[in-house]
């Protein structure tokens, strides 16, 4: 979410007040709606850019371009875009949006899985995934009491899964849930309803601090530099095998079918390594 919030600010600065001149779809699979058509965006003047969890919504005169970059997607800004339409199905390009001054952005997606999602709607709330989002952790109504209610309602669900569940808390995701749990000195497998009042309050503070500081680190950066800044700011996520910057222990990893988590045994699990769930299944 911090990178998406930084993209929102970046796009607000560069797009608001400009009309959308052209929209070209390069990956058919990315577009999830058909009414209004993609062409309805053309000619609309951008009046704002909003973030909903990890979704971005560009208001082009009452018609909204809403998109989710997924794990392998990104936004690439160009001060001057090509005037010829892109060839569909070629390379990572999914969508190109050109403004009235010739600048604009491209949505790209690496790899073979196509998860990037684009919607054209009259209201961002019409996107099903936005309609079911939980509270934003940086909103004023995300209080300690609100977090306590979420954790209690999740029962014995593991903390890692609760923090990642967009229907419970919008926007944290895989990477920042690792960072938050490390900073809070909590095991990712800790049952959510096992935290006492003091631990809930501490976790709430860590969530707000980690996300706010990540946004501050990215302030003023160009879109192309945001991912690099994110990686450089991580203490445990994506750093399996490296030394924990807090205690010096080796950062460990637990792998799942389509994702993984990283943690520090000394900081989070009393020195006990967690079982790798993928290996556990293979040994059964």
C-alpha cells in the first residue's frame, strides 16, 4: 500500500487538470469491464486520483479508470508517449493512457501470470473487490478498538493471514505484514485472538508507524524508483539468509504454494524456527 499511495500522489501531481487524449489496451485479459467502454475515458479531464487499499481510481470527468497492479504489475510514467497504438499481446504492456500534452503512463506486468486488473466504471465502489475492502489502516477510524474487534473476530486465524486479508484490513499485503510483525516482535503464526490489550495497542502503533514511514521514504520519488526504495527499506521481507538488522540472527523463510514469508526467530518466535509448510506437505 505505501507504494500505491506514493503512485497516487505522483499521478495527482501530473494528471489532475489534464484531459485523457487516448487510451490503448494492449492486454485483453487486463480489462475486466465492458460498460462503460474504454473509449468513454477519452476527453475526460482528470479531477482526482484516489486510493482504495491497493487499488487506484482516476476520476476522468465522472468516469473512473480503476486498476490493481497485482504482484508483478507496475506503472511506468513517460513525459512523451509514442503516438502509434501498441501491438496487442506483445511484451509486458497492458494499458497505455496518453494525456493532452503527450505525457502519460503505461501499466505493465511481468511474468506469465496475468493478474493486473483494469475497470472502467461510473463509481469506484462498483468494483467488487473495492466494495468488500476492510478499513484503511491509516484512516482515523482505524483505532485500537477497531483492530481489537478485527483480531477477536478472526478467532484463532494466524496474524499473518489476518494482516494480509484485504476484507479485514485494506492494503497491507505480504511484504508489509512481514515488516509489521517483525517490528512488533510477533510470530506470523500467532493466533489473532491470543493478543492481550497491551499487545493489540502495540501492534496498532507498529502498523501505523511502518506504513507512514514507508510513505515518507518514498515522498518525492519518481514512479520508476518506488520499487527500489521499497526493497531497500525492508528488514526481513525478501531477505532470507541475511542477518537480522536488529539482533543479527539469520532471517528465515516459510514457503507456501504461491507465496512465502520471512521472519527473524530471535525477534519473533523465541529463537524457534518455524516449519516450512511446503516441505511439511511433501514429507507427509
